[in-house]
C-alpha cells in the first residue's frame, strides 16, 4: 500500500481507537473512579465527568490546583513551593507527554477533535457547502480567544474563587462550559450534563453557555473544519512546551516552494504562516495539531516534512500529491 495512504488511514484508525478508549476505556481498562484513570494530565480533551472514560485532561487538575492549593498562598500564608507542587507535577507530566508526541495529541488523539472531524465528513457527504479556509483576517481575530479562555477560565477565575472573591461555581469554569464534557458523557448514554442550572446566576450562565457552545460547535462542524479547536485552551498550554517536542513539522522551501497555498488550503486550522518561505525550519505553529495534511497536499518533493527527532516520517512529493488529490476529489463527489 502507498505510504501516503497508510499514513492517512493510520490517523483515522488511531483517532477512532483513542476515541473509544477515552470515552469508554474505564469499562475495559480502568475503574469508574477518576483517581484510577491512566493519567490526569493528558494534553487533549478527555473529560473526567465521563465515568466510563479511561483518562482525563490536564485542565481539570489545573483549575482545582488554582482553586484549592495556589490560592492558599494568599489565604493561609502557605509557602510558595508546597502550594505550587501539584501544579508543577501536572505541568511536568504534560511536558513529558509533549516531548513524546508534541501537539499530535490534538490531531491524532483528542476525542473532541475526532468528533468534529466526523461531523465535517457528514456535512461533506450530505453535499453541504463547505466554507473552506477562513480569511487571514478572520483567523487573526479568532486566535486570541483561546489565550483568553486559558488565562481566565483555567487559571485566573479559579484562583480568585480560592481566594474568596468569587463563588464556588467559578472554581472550574472551563469544565462547566467545555463541549467535551457534554460530548463524552452523552456518548456514554449519560445526558445529565445537558441542563440549565437554576442554582444562581453564575451556574445558570455557565450551563447556558455550555449548551449553546456544544450546539454551535456541532452545527459549525458541518460547514467549517475544527471550529472549537481554534479556541481550545489546550493549544496555549501545549505551546508552552512545543519546542521540546520530538515530533515536528519542518519546511525546506528555500528553492522549491512557490507559495502555491496548497498547504494552507489543506490545513484544518488555516495556518497561513506555513506557506512562507523557510529553509530547514521547524514551523510547528502554536495552532498546529500536527495532522500532517499540509505534507500530504504539498506538490513539491521534500519541501514539507514530518519528522520525529532526526528521522523523517513523511515527506512531500509530486507523486503522493497527485494520488492524495484524487482521493480527496473522490471523497467529495
């Protein structure tokens, strides 16, 4: 089988396998208790609210640590190092995982990413008009949102809750609105996370945002590639460690690249920077999920490369581009 086809098929198989494990893994591999999950620091959106899941993401302990441990520096006079120890361990675990797979946790393993991919494929087969690439201006306006969500919903608001400035509902605000919480639990037959809380205005607001965000994500995924991934707070956290990752996207476009834009058109995150000229440069962008599509759709030999350390896993070529284009055309028909 052609190497390109193997890589393309392999990503879908791995996504599906990861989806089954992260959504239903506790039924096979672990127990229903979150303390017995495989890891509590996964750099991908796997939700602890899913009692059938085999793992959960690092954003959950980060919020709890801000609320219950880091805040003790201000409320109880706790020494800085003991108060930060849990957070440092969590970030250290993430750093190790990013070292191994870098941002491929998003493009290859995240259950919510796969869920959106499925709806995009459904929209394509239904003949719905796909929006294709967003404009550079639109992308630049959207990009800061994920940093805002990470800083405020994952770090600042939980910290202010622990200090006592905010109510308990703001102790884990990102989890309260995360579409993965609704998706993973619903896929396991639990619809309890789809609700409108009437406890107070804070709970009401967060629950309303959660339902609206999930519905909007599903609707947009039929027309737009990876709508939620563009604002996911997991990307900023991964970006902190992406330079140490062994898996990376490297471009050698000093003489062969003619800035045709095929890489940007193929990129589900609309990263326009990848079409810029570069010579043997790591171009793994902050928004990149290392899906490898830019390598597949590059029509020039050796310009785009998927590397693990010094080893080239996949390299662009004219022949592979022709075959991949035929497959893409067939799929859209």
